[in-house]
C-alpha cells in the first residue's frame, strides 16, 4: 500500500499558476488585436471542442498573460449545473494559438506535477463533489480562482504520478476503442435502415387485419390504484417497449375491455403528441395481465401472412415514416395529430414476410453488438472510477 508519508497535501496554488481568463466586454468585441479564445462552451471533460471558437481583442501584453500553452489544464469556472463546476480538459494545442475567457480557470502545473496527473485529480474531484462543495452557489455556481487555489492537492512523488497516469491512459484507450466501435455500428445500422429507402412501397392498409382504432377515453376520476392497466403516450418511447408493468390503472366495464383490450402483436401508434413525436409507435409484446390503451393512440392488428410486428415497429420508426407523418399531421397549440386515414395511407415496403425477417436479422446483429459495446463501456467506466478512487484516494499501490 502507498505510505501515508508519500502523500502530501499541498494547496493547488503552490503547485502551479492559477489564473482566471479575460472578461469579455463591448470594447473587446470589436477592438484591435482580435484573437481566438476558449470559453466554457469549448471545454468538456477530457476534451476541448475547437469547432466554435470566438474572438476578442487582446493586447500584446494580454496575449502573453492569457496565452495557452501545451500542458495547461482548463477548468469550467461557472456552470448552471453545480456538479459540472470544475469540468476540465488538458490543452494540447499549439503554444499561444488561443487565449481564454474568465468563464475558465487555467492551471499551469509547476515542476512537481505532471499535467495529466493534475487533470486526473480534477476529474476525480468533480465526480466526488469536491468542487461542488466549495463553489459559490447562485443561479450560476462559481468555483472561483481563490477557492480553487486553496484546495488541498494530494501530491505524490513523480514516479507514482506517472504510474497512475499510465494506468488511467490504458483505460482511456479502451474507452476510445469502444466509443469508436459504437459510432461505426451506428453508421452501419443507419446504412441497413437506408436499404428500405430504395424498396417499392404499397400502403399500410394492405397489411391491416383490423384498425386503426382509437383507444378508450376515461375521465380522471376513473384512474386509481386498482383496475386494469392502461397504456398512455408516456408508456413507451417508440420502438421496442416493455408494457408489462408500471402502468396507471383505470376502472372498466366488461364491454370496454372487450373493445379495447390489447393482444401480443398489436401495433400502437400515437395519434396526438408534439410535432416531433406524433406517430411514435410500438409493437405490443407479452403482457402479464389484461391491458387496454388510451384514446390518444390508435391500435392496429396485422395480417400475419403479410407483416411481422417487429418489422412494422422498425419501419414505423424509420426516417421515411417520420417524415410522412410530419407532412400529414394537423397542428394545434404545441400539439399535432394524425388520423386513421393517415395511417392507412402510410407507405409500407413491398417485402414478403421472409424478406422482412431477413432484414430484421441483419439489423439485430448490428444493434445487438452495439448494445454489447455500450454495456462494456459502462462496466469499463465503473471499473475506471473504482481504480481512480483507490489510486487518487491513496488506497492503492503506487
């Protein structure tokens, strides 16, 4: 275990230069000596976004004061979200290519501190609410250069810093690999979905055995802790969903249940929602008890020899159908609606059931791998956090 004697608590200000950036003013917006500067919108945890960089006036002396150098650590000085105060990234750009605004704090490590180790501690501090604990809390929470500089930094010998950095770097490389794989799989999934754009279409009506049928309307007094579960527009997000639990309940007559009871394989389509979500759909899976659906959606029953519920669900979530429903939607205040004719006339690919199933297998292979990668990334990040707690908390080997 690391000896307690090998860890010294030293104020941040004694281990490097702490500086808050230049304040943006009306004069600096248009004055001479315009120069690119970084602001809070550019600094994310572990990375700097250079795609949207502003400029303001810096005199030659100010450029010397506020110029960024490789190895500088930039921290968000203020944030609306308290837990995001102190979000940090290491500057690795060209010397003096950018300055920085007073929404950021620059920490320039001295000779006793590796920049990557310093930034790792700052990440750990943010995650463990150290910054949140000292920040000034108003509508915008502020870290403040003085409060940041007064924090006690866990200084370990240089060799130990390097070993910790090496361990964290190895995890970061694995993270980057998984993130890149997830992005590639997203692109591959989009390419598989794009295959449907070139397929000739008939209409949705040709695959319907029944419907579209509007759901049941019941007054608020009919809802309670007992009764029959009812699917509402907030019960699913679109695509595969679990309708087996956590549903509100409503009092029904036997006749109402007979008319509005759901069955596995039914397809539900929102007929009233925000313009972006109107037409949101899901296929009903296994139900653990009799369930009905609310009036702001429509239920369709499929001709099983013409379409599979999973393929219909996937198709209804495609860009083609989303665009179609947007063009057919009738707008009201903050809401839009579609009707049964809009659903019946919705385009549907001329694919036989075996072709639909083959498409779903290709898409599922991509999505299953993407889900696996996402789960691995979550596990990796939890493991990394645990290791950071051990190493930076002084409980691990160094």
